[in-house]
C-alpha cells in the first residue's frame, strides 16, 4: 500500500507541523511552540494567517505593535523558559521583515532560540516588482530576507511546498542544539504559501523533542582534572550555559566540595543567589571589586557555559598572563577561546564528570574564605552607594536597592541597555535562582519592555516562576521602544515598569567624556535643541496611561517604595517613573578596550589615548 497523504497548502502544513511538536519541562509534556507573535501584511495575511486562525485555540497568535519588539518578546519568553520552550514571530515582506533583523541579532548573540517567519516576493516573478520589494539589478534572487543570513543559525527560503519536510526538523534541531542554539529563519514566498501538496501524514505525527546533553571526551576530561589539581587560587566563571543546562545545583555543590569561589557573567548572574556560600559577585567591566580581584590572582580558571565576551574578561585585561583556562562549553567555538583546555560538553554533564575525576581534591582551605571576605567588602561598598542620602536627586544605585528590597523572591528583573545594566549587574541581590534577565550580549535598546511581555507569558505553567516581571530602564530606552506596554494591557500580561529619567543617554555620555570628548548629542542638554537650559522632558506616566497602563510619577525613594506597593495590587501593567542622577555610578569596573583617537587637538583626548595604550599593554593575546 502507498503512504497515506493529506493535501494542504504549504502554509497550512507549516502550522500543522508546528502544532505537533512537543517538549518536556520538569517532566511534563508541553507544546514546543507556545504561541506566535504576528503582525500581518500582504506577505503573510492571506495564507499564513488563514492557517493560524484555524488553530488559534491550540497555537495562540498574539498581535504585536512592532515587528522588532514582538520578536524580542519571543526572546524574553525563551529566556524565561531557559530555552526549553519557544515562540514564533511572523511578519510580512519588506520593512516588516527587516524590523526583525535586530531581534535576530539579539537572539544570535545570546544563543537563544527564536523561529522567525517572513513573507517573501513571488517565486515566479510574474508580478515583479511587488509592493515593498527591493530589487537588485544584478541578482533577482536577492530579497531583504537575505539580510537574516548574518544573524541566524539556520536560514531557508521555501520555494516548493515539499521543502518543508526536510527544512522544519533542521530548523528545530538547530534551535534546540546547545552548541548551535540561536534563531532560525524561514522565508515564505507568497505564491509558494498558497500551493497545495500531498504531504505524508506521518510528517504530522506528534514528536517530543529533548535537548541533547553532549558529554566530554574522556582524555580531555582527565587533562582538565589534572590541570585543576595544580591550582592554588582557582576560580569558576559561571555563564548563561549553566542556567540553560540546569546545572546550577551541580555547580554549587562542585564549588563547595572543592573549595572554589564562583563569579558570574552577565548571562550567568542569577544561577546562584546572592547569599550562596560560594558566590563572590559579578565579574568584568560592570562587575564587582571582589570578582575582579579574584580574577586577577587566579592561576586556573574554570569557565562554564560562557562565551567569554569582553564585558566578562575586561577586554582580556582581567587575568594574569600565565593564567590557564579550562572551558566547559557545549559549543566547540566557545570552548577553544584563548588557549583554553576545551572540554566540549553540556554544563551539567561536564561538571558532574569533572567532579568525579577530581575525587576528594580541594583548593587550599584559606582560598574560599578569603574570597568570601572580599565579597563581604563588596557588599559593604554596595551599601555605601545604595543607602539613602540627603541628595536632592536619587542615584540609579539607590533606586535599584529600593526595587530589589521590595521585590518578591520569584519576581524577575529585566534590563538591557544604558546605565541600568551596570547598576543591576553590580547591585541587584538575587533572592531566588533564575530571576534575573540582563540582555547584554547584544545590549539591545528596546528589549526591556518587549521582553517583559514575553516573560509575563512564561510565568504560568511548567518552568514558570509565578512572579511578576519587573522591567527597569532609562528614559532613552523607553523612548526607543515602549509600545508593548499597550500589548500587555490588551493581552492581560501584567508587568511593573520602572523608568529612571536622567535626561538622555547618560551612561554613553559618561564614556564619551571619560575618553576626553565633551558631552555631545547624548544628554538632552548636550543636543541640538531650541532650549538647552530647559529641555523638554517627556511625561512618561501620562504616556503610559494613554496606552491603558496605570502609572505614577514619584519624587523620592520613599515615594518609590510606596508606589511599588500600590503597583503590586494593580490588575494590569503599571509604570512608575522617577528622576535620577546622570552622573553617579557604583565603582568596581574592569578595564575596557575602546577606540580612542590616535591624534587630536584636545588635551583630554591625548590623556585618554595614553590611558588606553596602558590598558592594551595588559591584554592577554588569544590564539
């Protein structure tokens, strides 16, 4: 007998297949694709929306306000679910598709799964040029969707309905592979979406996907154990891979048993609580004095699940020249960086097997207590910057402290760009594991509010923490992308938004002036405006209220604490805005390599140039 088939359009088949994919979270079987964020246009409204409408009770579609922000919301959802459940974002062709490129870059840089589906021009080219088509005179096969090739792990253009059979499993395989994890992109030409094809019915059978856990090469693991046993001042750097692997408990037990302090990358922060007995703070450019001091003296560094970005390594100035690295990473590309002994492995499996190989070995007894003493000094330093003063305008650090002190243990803090990341990376004391989302792999302005929407969706059901997303951002970022406040009101996904208004792009102004350039085009008062003495400030509370949120502007830290209590009892998204100091920051930073002019008439730039040369003299040269 022949194989049973069913006649479906390409778009219908795509949606049916998505609905049949399942995964497991905490032992419970759930849909792999939890929903779709969609803005419809002529490239996806007639065929793809027809298919999605028919399954809206099984695969819900949520309407975004901007293609970029809805894809960022999908990233926030995947991050909250620790890469175990995904969302889809779909747009029409042209500008709608290109709006998602930034989100694709964000997912790619952060190793996060996201399925992007965009309409495309006609395969037969008969109506060319169609609305929103960008024509290339020397290559008619190019469309704007080719732009996604630079920022996706998997890319395909479906020019025949049968191609779905091969392409869809590969797309999911890439998104769920710990080594290749990142966004996948499908371009759907308008005329291909409408075509019917006799698909094998087995193609739509339910499939349960499980995230693989690659294990280390035994000889390499033995070499790693031997190297770590030589250490007198070892250090563990815990990255985002620890959290996505679910290795937090194993890593903590490993560190306790072997007496090794643990410091965290930006993506890794929240794997351990602030008060954990082996936790010694965030490392790097927006890190703590404790972690950076430990990095400088470490002789062997065990880097687990981190891509060793410059904000972790201080542009590779944070470590001794002769320090040795052991890198446990599912991605070979990341494990091989900077002459590391590459243990290509899932974080949980790698830590478990390295623990067995080490046996009863432990670092010198005084090492961990000294590290914790440094961390206690850091905590005390934080207090001096975070506790209230008589200053007329509160600082970022003080605002962070009030919000952190008020937050419930299972509330998730979300931030991404501007001055907030440094202050929350240093000053947010994590109460429960995996309640901290600082997107700084791409530092994408506009991530925060959109990700809050996705995070709110992820709170219920398996893997959800049940808390409320707390979004902290500056006025500059708010102005860039805020429309998903309206989305959360429409959809009923509550979050609390705290806007720190410091009059522009304050932290980049800080860098600009630190490197010798006068304040220029960052703070509102330094821009080309009609009234520099009294620049117009947006009423963020009124703006949020116009989108249906509840809102309040506060003047003091005491008012902020009261407003947060009020926000907790509200039935919808609530925004609180407070004026903050643009010039006060918590210290602790490592060096950062940025370009400074080699020649300049400004004496301040010349001084900054000499300082930058000194920074570069400390860099480890990777091979």
